[in-house]
């Protein structure tokens, strides 16, 4: 705030221009450089007079020009936008030609560059003119060294850059510095004297480049006051470039953080096809708390997860990453959906008391064609049937994760073949322009319209469906992050499943071999009989040794042949190399050598050991 006593004149229009420029410099932490350095022997400047001294008309024009130019430069956020803004601001009002050199590579923040200082021509512009005698050629870069200048420590260019202040090319050192910067092999012809200004670009820590301002012979040469204008333009441009480089690094870190916290690829479990999309809230908020996941489970089941941590910050993203990791761990234990949400709620309370989260956890079983869903304050999913009808599933809403002391309820619903389930976060359906239930209804209508376009006998492709759904967003609908997960249910036909219970007795391996051979014969896979019998026998034998209750044996025919053996013993088998004198310990070795893939999963009721064999 600027104040004047009652005995002084009131502020005038010219004063407002001066105060605006002072405010801009104060906001950026910049001191206005003088046109010439004051000699050490010179007396200090006199104190300002108490009387108001209005600037001259020429000074007022200069201040207005500098204010407009710096506003244009300061508005930009990207490096190229800032340099372009500088060039457009000076041409043709201040100069006829401009060369902008930037350090290569540009230092970021407090980073201390190693090696020699190298400047490269980043942009060269000129004002249009009919006079070709002073036209500066702008050739295309033909070599990697085009427009490259190395600044030697003892060179005239280094001395000028260390001085920070712009200089006219009317002194020997300035002329030499200009010739060192503007390479003759680049094809530039640059005048000297008072028709050229060399202005170092100094950021918050160090010199990051230089700008060269040029005037043609038919124009008046630069004056000492023009050095002040060049200094202010260079200062604002350098600080803007510093800001853009730092912003670019932060944006890159944010992008990498968000990318690593979301699935790089989606799994391809049998009986279901998946597609997903993620959109940040805006360019200025690249990280957020929205996430999605698809986790394969035993029995060809798959867990579908979508969640939303409150906020758009690194903290929200960090909490999201921990909740997602916890959900993956809990899914590996094959806990029911409501139990998964209960443990996530406990985890969220330990992580932060200020950040709540919503989450929807669903488990799809392609064999039974059923889906079990539990909800924690999340928008309900939309189920798109094969005939084109879309419905919003009615689920118990539940409380958000992090509230604590609440129970979550799971519901089991039909998941018919050729249906598609859409899971999403509230950024897709809620904004400043519409409430969440209006958005959900628009989503349902959009999905139904997309299905009707493909016809009643065909389901819309998942990638196309995701794009169609995101097209419902209007210009004012990007207030929040958006995560979208689409799951198309193909299911596994009952004729492709064989299931038995075996008593844990010595005769169980022999009975398992016979049952497996009959199933393979029914499916026309007799050529796999020997391998499957051997592996089934080994896995069932291991189960008999530890089980106290009936053993389950299941064969599934999909794109591969999968065998699953379950028992009530929680100890997971491990692969080991048996010694020559050992009587056992070779079963899993055979499974590992003959099967395409195998594994073991601990369940709440025991474990499942499975293997897969490629079909002919």
C-alpha cells in the first residue's frame, strides 16, 4: 500500500504507472537496475524530494510499454511461450531484431551444472521490412552445433554475463562479447555500436542465457534509457524461464508419480475383458487421489477396484498409493469385499485423520456368472446389458473410508454374459455445473446410446465405450480427477468346467487321475492326458498329506487348460531340489517343468495350488 500525507498532491495517472511497475518488481523480488553503474567515488544520490515530481511524457510512455510487455511475458507458463512473448513484445516497438540464447542444459532450481557454460540459440525473430540490406537471415539448423557458443571463463562474453546488466555494443569488451556469442558460421550479421544491446538473462540463482536486441540503420540508435527497458525485459523473461523450467520438472515428477501409482497394464483373466482411463483434474493439478485396479484371484475370478482419496495433492496421491497397495495385499488373501473395505478403513485412519476416501470393491466370478460388490461411499456402478439397456446398480452406500466404526455390506448380483460393468470416480459425474445424480443419469444414457449404435446383437468395444463415456464431459466438467474402469463379462460356460470333491485318503490321487482323463476325453483333449494325469496326481498327493477335510479338484477349459486343487491346510508348497537319497520332494519340480504356469494362493479357508497347460 502506498500512502501520501495530506500536504502532498494526490496520486495521478502517471503515478499509478510507476506504482504498478514497482509492485511487479516487488512481487518478483527484483531490484530495478540502473542504466549505468555508479562509480565508487561518486557521491550517493540525493534523497527524494517531498514534492511530487510527475514523470515526463516520454518516461510515462516507456513505463506503459514496459508494463504491457512484462505482463505479456509473465502470463506464460511454458518455456517457449515465455520466449515467444519476449520476442513479440520487443518487435517492432523496441527493436527490429532479437536473438535469444539459453543455457544448455538449463539448470533446474538449486541444481549446480557441471562442465562449461554453453549457450544455444533458442529463437531468432525480426520485424518485417522492405529493406533487405539489414535483413537477418534465419537459417534452419543444419548441424548439432548450430547456434552453439561456449562461454570460456576468461572471455569477454563471460565478463559481460557476470556483470548481469545489459550493455550497448559501443565498447571493445561488449563488441568482443557480441562476436563470441553470435557465431559467424551461423550466418548472422550483427551491427555494433549503439544499435545492439547484449542483455544477460539471470534467473534466481545464475545466468541462464542472453538476449540480443538490434535496430536497423534507419531507426534511431539505442539510448541509455533503453538499457533500463532491456534490463526489465531480460529480468522478467529470465525469472519466467526459471519458473517454467521448475514447473516443467515438477510436472514431470507429478506425471511419473501418478503413472507409477496406477496399473501400467491391465491383466487378461479368462472370462472378462478390461479397459481403463485416467484423466487428471487439470494441467496445474496432475496428481490426485483417484485410482483403479484389476487383481486376478484364484478360480479365474478377478477383483475390480476403483477409489478416490479426497484432494489433488502429493499427500492425496501418497495416501492413494498406500491404500491401493493395501487393497492388493488384502485381495491376495481372498478376503470378502466387505472385509477388504473394513481393513482399508482401519488403514486410512492410521494414515491420516484429515483425508477421507471412497472405494468400491467388486469380485467377479466367470464360472458362476455372479459379482459380489461392497461400497464405501462411492458412486454406484452402471451395468450395460447385452441388449443395450443400461441400469444403475442399487448398492448400500456405506460410509467413506477413514470415518471408522462403521460396517460395510456386500451384495451379490447376477453378471450375465456379454454385459459390461462401468466403475468410475465422482469426477466423471459431478461438477460445479451438475449434481452427482444428474451426472449418473447422463452416464447411464450415454452408455446406453453407445450400445445402441453397435446394434442389439453386438456389445460396444471397450475402448470405444470408454471414449464415448468421456465425451460426455463439457468445458466446465473437469473439476476433479477421473478414473474409469470398464469390465466386459464373457464368462466361462458350465460345459467348460469340471468340479469334484475328494476325500483326503490314499486312493484320492488315483481317483483324481481317472476323473481328469474322463474330462479331457469329453473335451477332445486326450493328447494332454498323460501330462495332466501326472501333474494332477502330484498336486493331489501333496494335498492329501496335509488336508483334514475334503479336497477340491477343478478343471477349467478356456484358452488354456487350468487345474486347481484346494485344501484346508494354510502352508504354501515351495519348490525345492530333492537329494538323490530323498523319497519325495520332486512333485513340484515336475509341475514346474511340465506346466506352462503354476502357483499357490493362500485363502481364508486354506490354499489353492494351480497349474496351466497350453491347449493344442
